[in-house]
C-alpha cells in the first residue's frame, strides 16, 4: 500500500470530507485515501446488511472515440466489446502478447463509437501509455483521451443502496440491470449511474464532475443515515471484494498471470477477432495452464496473507495472493495460485506463516454470495 516518498500524494475531490469525518488516511496507488472511518468490521458489516458509501474517485477513466473505436477496444482487451449495447458495461482486461494482465477494467459503451474504460488508480499513466500505443497499432487515427480528471466516482453498495439512492434521483434505478448504466441527475447534479461495484452486494457507482462530488456525497450520507448507511474505506472494500472472490490487480492478477490462470475465462471473447494475447489464451484453453487460482479456508487458527508460501506434501507449490479474517463470514479465507492437480475443493494444503505451517483446505469460489 505504501508509495514512493518523493511524489506528493494526490487527493480526491472528497479529501476534505474524509478528514472531517475522522477517516484514517493512507497512501494507496499514489493517492491519499481513507482506509477506515468507524472501523473495518463495522463498515464491512454495514455493506452486507444495510449500505456503505465509498469514494472511488482515484480510479482512472480513458475515453476511446471516433471511427474505429470498437476495433481499437477489441484489439487491446480480451472481452467482446461488440456485444455491448449502448448503455451496457462489461468486465474485461488489457492483455499482453503472453495473455497476461496489464490491468482489469470496466468498459462502458457510451455510444456506437464512444467507449469509456475505468482503470485502476495505481496504473493510470502506465495504462494510458499502453492503451494509446496498442490501440493505435490497430487504428492509427482513433481518438484516445485520459479523462481521469473529468470524473469523480462514488459507490453506494449494500442491500439498501437502491432505496437510499432513489431518494436522490429521478432515474428509475429498478430499471437499470446489472452492468448497465443511465444518465441523469443525482442530488441535482448531472451524472451517470451504473449498477456495478466491487463488494459482492447490489449497488451503484456514480460518475459526476469532481467539483460536485462533495454535494452528492453529503446528500447520500444524509439520506442513508436512517437506513444504516455509513462511509466505508479501502479496508472494508478489500475484505468485501475478497469474500466475493473479486480479483485485486497487483495481488491476485498482474503481468505474470494469464486471464485463464486467474480463473477469468468467462470474460474472454472466444469468438471475436484476434486480440493481443489471444493465441496464448486459445492455447491454454485447449491444453490447460501451469497454475490456477483457488480459494482456501484456514483449518488451523491462523491467517494466510499475500505472499505467504503454499505447501503440499512438504513441497512449496504456490503462493497466497490475498487473505484475511473476514468480518462477515468470520472465517480466515484467501486465494492462492497452485498447480491444477490441487484445485479440487477439499484438497488439503499448508500455508507457511513466518516459518510455521498452518493447515488449510481448498474451497469453491466465491466465498460469499449475496442472498437473492
């Protein structure tokens, strides 16, 4: 989570709001971000049972537009963007020629020839350079703009999210399907509302002009208070996404892991034209991968965390990518890369925690599914 001391940390448009709320601020991906307000457990459980409000304005936005925009998006990302209707979103990844992951992202289709990509905060400059160079290989004249400074992003997540947000907008939220979006006013501020999130709960992400972010944030905090909504930081965001087995770039996925190794074959457009790394992914689909990501639950009283070695029959066979004691499930869980021979649920493994081997067992992903 720490960053280089030389570069000053960037602040989101809601920085003053976080400080006023008493948030504990930490460096994250070059940004000064709230890790917790009232405590990770309280914030996590509020999202599972009522609602939580997150500032995700540190995320990056890149727009690709004009003639050849679809062709450019198709070339650089693994999902099939041609299947998107205007108003629809898909989860995808920027892939290397080796089929590994430069970043995972959301692709919004704003118009027939206008796409918006939401990318991770820590790699905005790297991603924009990659997207620009690779997209122009396919379509030299395509327009690519780093629009990150044009958008603030607020997420409202949890079973009461729709009820709370509906008090602040005339957009018919019930009509927005999962991974679709609509434009309209939120707390009298013009913006875009998408039914997306990173918690495993129902909820929405709201894109608005940065100058208006505090207005929308305050309105939602106020409207949500009677329903149990509280502000939530990066700590709860991480424990929530892990329960839902959502991959975190830099931990569970990166340029050393292919899309198939990461268990994300469902987001590959297998029938679309060739894209960067498609030959490798087709090959792995046919012949398998050298490693796979699995979920595990600790049997011994211990917590396997990022970087801890995984053992089987006395041999190191892999490494933990994410792990924690979860506030809601009240279990020590994690994800790890292991050989495919060990991916069956019920397989016993050991996690080396500072020289002590602790027993764990492979379990199906995700760990948590929200009640229907």
